[in-house]
């Protein structure tokens, strides 16, 4: 029942807000949304305390017949690969509700309701063990995010929302064809049964690239990343946080749950292709980030580069690489979410995201600047922060796989430090450069609490990542054993 509660509690709460909330009772709506988000998070905590780290088997499994004629089941479960993303999703939802407390003052019930529903749907993606159930949750997440960008976004919000929706929907249609083919071969939508299904290389190749079309857009990988900067720039702060912290991970998770175990021979055959695209994403997008003038766009391109480390780690096929990539997914959720929140704090005061409109913020907002610099350091991969652990593991795994691949991946850390530190220098340090900055007021108690919680998470994961790696160890080992065995018969 825990996984069902994690999915349906926020969805039901969001639905109630949509049905009964009004702008006249916005205060009550905010409190109800916060209570709903907190309760939804508390429900996920027993998953952490009750998780057995000694097995790779699915845990907290729930199964009930859904569409019996086609053997489609309501089938849920988590393993070491997916478990941490359930509480992470619920945690980020609390942050988003708090972040919007004073900023969103129109259609508050719709805004809060959309985020709570989105939170439940994303948990459903990470928990689904039935292919059709996964597809329903995967596609359903597009609707609330499309509305969030299109209604509460910036001046070009409709363009950004359409681009986001069309890019991600187009790739997913090929995935649907792949799912139907697998059903025709197995008479089941059971994802774990598909893992054991023998397939010729030709079929595996077509399946691999069908899944690639869906998941690479969602990550997003170069060259299908162009929707992300537009979506981030136009989305409200909460939309950018959820997009970076959780929604990008849905695509990366898909590679681990579908591409690698269902088509292992094709995955090994085309690993060079995935590694090449990942390295281009890490290096080229890092260079693109350097020339950005808009803070949000810079962090958006930074997200593409950091997710390049994730896909690189998956396809070097060793435990350091895959575990490091999953750690990177979790840490990126904290760090990128925090960076977008910091940009949101400045935007709420100055109504500009242009780097040139700031300078010397530390002089007027010392508490805020301390948090912003910490998150910037984590984005650079500074040791003892969450950003270091995953990237370092992926680079070590890449070196073990091929020294030159590891060297190229390591150069990206230099670019990451360059664009992040340059932004920090121009925005936060130096003398106060204009009247906008001179009149700024430091963060209030709500903003301080929100950033402090994220700072604790970033430092805790950087100093003591063992709970995260222990949970995923058995599942990653089992996945790599599975991928190493041919399914061609």
C-alpha cells in the first residue's frame, strides 16, 4: 500500500484543490497544499527504513488486475535503482509549494493542484512494473507541466509549452510501438518478463532506438535538447525546479528499466553511439553554457551537461559508472533545484534574470549569497558536496573502461567550474553595481528555511553518500550481470 499511497495521496489532494479551491481562499489552499505535500513525503519514509539492501528483488510490490483482456495489471514495486526517486520526488514537491507561497497570487489552487498531481504521476513512473501502466504515467506527466509552463510562465510561455509537449510526445509514440511489439511477443505487459524475453539482434536494435527516441528527448541528450532551455526560461520557478530535479530523471530511469535489460545485445552494440552523444553533451553544452547571459538559461544548459554524465555512466557497463550515474541523478535533483530556486529569489525582487543586471549581491543579501555560492560550488563538483560524488564515480568508471573517454569526461569539470564560477563572480561578488542590487533585501524566514533544507541535503550527500550507494549496489550488480548475457537465440 505504501507505493499506492505515495502515488494517489498527492493526486487526490491536488484534485481536491482543483475542485474546491478558489482565489478568495488562497491562504487555506496554500496550507492544504503544504499539508498534502508533507503527508505525501512522510508516506515515502517507510520505503527507506524498510528497504532490504541485501537483495536486488523488487520490494513493496503491489499487483492487481487492471485490464484483464490484455493482461494489463496495476503492478508496482521498487528496487535499489528506483527507490530513492520516490522520496526525492515527494521532497521536491514540498520545496515547490513553499517556494510559491508568496510569489503565486493568481489561480493558486490550480498551481498547487497541478504540482501535487504531477508529483504523484512521477512517483508512478518510478514505481510501475507494468509496461502500459508505465506509459500512462510517463505521458500523463506532460499534461500538468504543459499547463504550468503555459499558464504561469514568461512572455513566450505558450511557445515553450508547445515545444516541450511536442518534443516529448513525439519520442514517446515510438516507445508505445515498442511496448506493443513486446506484448505481441510475450502476451504480457510485465516489464520483468520482458527482461527475460529472448530477442534477435534486429528486433533488439529497433527496440533500443525506439526507447532511445523517448528517453533521450526526456533526459535530454544532445542534439534533442533544444526544448529544455526554452522550457526552463519561460517556466515559473517551481516548474523549473521540478523539471530539472525530477522530470529529466524519468528519461534516464527509462534507459535502466527498459533499454539496457530488454535489449542488452543492442545496448552493447551501440554503446559507442551513446558514449559519443554523452561526451558531446558534456563538453559542447558546457561551452554553450559559458556564453549565456541569462542565469536560467545557463543553469538549463548546465543540466544538459550534467545529465550527459548520467548517460555516459550507464553505457560504460561497470558498477562505478552505473552507480555513479544514479548518484548523479539524485544529487542533480538537489543541486539544480536549489540553483533554480536561488535564481527565482533574485527574479522575485528584481524581475530580471540577466547576469548583467546584477553585481555585488553579497553586499545586500549576505545570507542568500552564502547559500547561492554553496549551491554553485556543488554544481562545479566541489568535494564534500553532492555534486562531487556522482561525477567522480562516473569519471573513475570511464577511466576503467577507456582512459581517453575518462579524460574527455574529466575536462567537462573544468567547463562546469568555469561557467558556474564566472556567473557567481559577476552576480554575487564585487561592488554593488546598480540601484536594483542596492535596494535588495535579504531572504526572509520562509526562503531561509527552504534553502537551508536543500543545503543540508547537498552537504549530507556529499559527506556521507553511503546510504545511497548501499541501496543501489545489489540492483546495479544484478543489472550488469543481466546486460552481460546475450538474449539472442
